[in-house]
């Protein structure tokens, strides 16, 4: 017993947690019931209109046939004392019934009900106008006028009740096609109940309906009929979709309303299947997913988009691999500036040379050359004089030869050393050229990496105003100092930040994996709990059906007891005329009535309890279903977001 009590308490606590708010319950019930009700009403209204149309056509044909037959019999019988050839009782334009006046006998066909001329009666002219508006197939075209004959007297209460019942039944069916006329019900009791259910603000009494033809009753009945006409017009002009999914005045399109419409349709169909005993809604979920994808534009073939994305990615990689056009243009600009400087130097030297070729400068240069020539001639004469007067010994000659040979050997040795130095220089130049080539390759690779990391140019996102570009002449003292002072510390900071971000992303990835595993476990637990709750709800439905069957049996038993009590009352009343005294009959009758009242109270209380239990069960089922769907949808969306984030981080 304790376990059952704790289980009941846990179930009630869970139901309190998952119970929706009253507003949510009203919205759900309205969303589920109203579309179905409106659809059924439209179908019933269409069917009713077709039925009424067929009845109207059959009635018109029957009336025309009867009228033709009656007129044929009248003309065959001749003058039988009637004052006119028109019908005995016809309706005029005001809806009342009158008889032709005595003394106004007409033997020719007339289109007026009273057999008088149009110029003698304004009402007859109005009747003629109204008769022209009636369809030709329902009008009378023979003797007797244009209106259908009604043989029943206007004072007949059955006729009045039938007319009011038909009129109000037709108008009420336009609002509620599921309404059926109760043949055993009374008009004066049924009509006030119907208009009260519709919310009619005024009061229609039973006595007013008992005296329908009275002048003081018709204003209230006409007000009720006008109110019903307004209700019908509002119902016909109101769209269910506009009520459920209103469109804002500033909305460019109704995408949100369309998505909500799909969601409510899915909720309606799944709820119907659930009430029919279904446990899974895979087909509805697939259909809902497909419709949502079609509405959002994601239902097409994505292979072409994937191929296009791959082509664009390849083109992007090719563009990133190509050298920067800006750097190429800058190098070309530097080359042009260098060529321009060289051209300016050449022009300057050419101008200087032209200035040198001036005649005055040439004369001065000739004078200088003549002076130099005269000096050389004088020196040559001096040396010739010394040569002629000088005398060398053999030892001096040998010494000169020896010095000459030594000088030649030194010249050969210097030439050999010069050749070796030139080879060594060439080897060093080759090594320097290779190193320069490697440096250029490294600089290009570095520039590509920096460009992909948005460090080049200086206006890039991650450059922060620093030019991280490296040139092949970076190893010069000025460039090396600039690299060591500005670029290298900034690169070290970027490297440290990158390592920290990689470590943080790895930690976030591990945390995301752990959260994913936890959410997967929670989702599995939720699914298990959902299955358990569905099983519990199924058991509750079974118990509810069992209780309902028991209550029906109890109602049948109480009906049998009620019949038995009625029989006893009848027997007591019959025996009241016998030998027993009146007090004993009264006491027995009172006891029977008390038993009947007690049993009736018990039955009413049980019915109320069953209705409240049914409403509570339905509301609990709806709230639990909505909450579980929201939980599962939220978990799925969170998992998808986490998977997308992890994919982007990778």
C-alpha cells in the first residue's frame, strides 16, 4: 500500500510539473478542435444546402403539379359558389394570409393574389414585383397567381411551431452543422436553450414562443433573428487560418505563419493518432521534416551545390597560392624607380659630357695637352742624355737580370695567387647565390603563410599596422635590425597566442565531447522515461475505459432501480384507493421519493467525477506530450549546434 501511495504521489507530482498553463491548454484545445469542427461544419453546410436545394425543387414541382390539378378540377366543376377563380388562401407580399373579397369576381387569369388591379392597390404592385424576383420554376403560371398556396390556417399552432422550428433549425445549422432536430422536444423549450448556448444577450421566454402571433412578441423574435443573421455573416466571413495564424501588418511575407501552420497540422494529426492508440509517429515526423525542408528551400539535390563548393574552394586555393599582385606591383614600381634614377644619372653625365665638348673647354684641354707634351719631350731628352752618358758594368747588368727574373717569378706567383683567389671568390659567390635562392624561397613561403593568416599587408585583420612581409635583402644590417626589433617579437606573441588558442580549443573539444556524451545519456534516459510514461498512460486509458464501462453498468442498474421505484409508486397510488389508510400511502410515497432523490444525487455525482477525471486525463496527456516533444527537440537542436561547432573548430 505504501508503494502504491508513493507511486500515486510521484505520478501526481509529475503531472503537476508537466501540466500546461490554462492559456496553453485553451490554445491547444482550440487548435486541435476548431479546424476539425470548422471542416465538419463546412461539409455539413454544403450537404445541407444541397439537400435544401433538392427539397425546394421537389416542393416547387409538387406544388406546381397540385396547382395544375386543382385548377383543372375547378374548371371542370364550373361555378360552385366561389367568388373568384383564385386560391382559397394565399400569401400576400407581407407574408400574411387572406381571402378574396366577396363581390370581386374575376374569370380571367390574374397575377395578383387578391384579384384586384395594380392601380387599385399598392400592396398588389409590391406583390407583383416580389413575384418577378422568384425563380420561374417555383412560380405559378396558371390561374391563381404567382405564390404557393398554403391550405393550413394561419392560426394553427402546429403550423407556427413548424415554421419557427424550420427557420431556426436552418439558421442554427449554418452555425453548427452537427445539430439535429429533436422530434420529441418542444419548441418553446428548445429554442431558448439554443440561443442561450450561442450567447444571446437578451432573454427569450417560454411564454413568448407560446404566443408567436401576438404583436408584443414579434419584436423580440425579430431581434433574435437579426442577431442570428449577424452571427452567420461573421462566421462566413471569418477564416480559421486568420484566427490561428494572424499576419502582422508590417510583415513582408508569412514564413513564420506557414511554419506555425505546419507545426499545428503535425500536432493535430499526431494527437489524433495518439488518441486512436498509436505509440510512434515516424511517418508524420518524416512528412513534417520533408514539408519543413521544402518550405525552407533545403529539400533540393545538394550534390550540385557540393560540387560547386568544391570548385570554388579549389579556385580559392589557387588564388591563395598565386603571388600577391600588390607585392609584384611594388617590386615593379621599385624597378621602375631604379631605372628612372639610372636614366637621370645617364642624362646628367650626358649633359656633363656635352658641356665638356664645348670649344672653350676643348681649347683649354688642348693647351693642357700641349703643355704636358712639352714636359714629356723635355723629360725624354733628359733621359736620352743620361742614357748616352751612362755606362753599366757587367755586375750591374747581371744584377739587373737577376732582379728582372725575380720580378718575373713574383709576377707569376702573384698571377697564380690571383687565379686561386678568383676561383675562391667564384665558389663563394655560388654559395651566396644558392643561399640567396633559399632565402627567397623561404621568404615566399613565409609570405604565403602570413597572407593566409591575415598578417600581410599591414592593413590586414591580424597585422595591427605592422608590415610582416620579408624581402630577400632582410639579412642586411638595417633590415635585420628592423626584423629583430619589430617583426620577430610580434611573431613570437602571435605564436604564443596561437598555442594558447589551440590548447583552449582542444579543451573545449574535450568538454564538448563530454557534454555530448552526457546529453546522449540524458536523451536515452528521457526516451526510457517517455516509454514508461506512455505505458502508464496506456494503463490509465485502460482503467478509464474499465471505469467508464462500470459506470455505464451502474447507470443501467440505477435506471432499473428508478423504473422499479416508479412501479412501486404506481402500485402505491393504485392501492391508495384500497383498504390501506392515506397516511401509510403518503409515508411510502415519501420514502420512495427520498430513495429516488438519493440515488439520483449519487448518479449525478459519479457522472461529474467521471467527466472531471476525463478532462484531467486529456489535459495531462496533452501537456505531457507537448513538454516531451519540446525537451526532445531542444536536446536535438543543442546536439546539432555542438556538432556544428566542433566541425567548424576542426
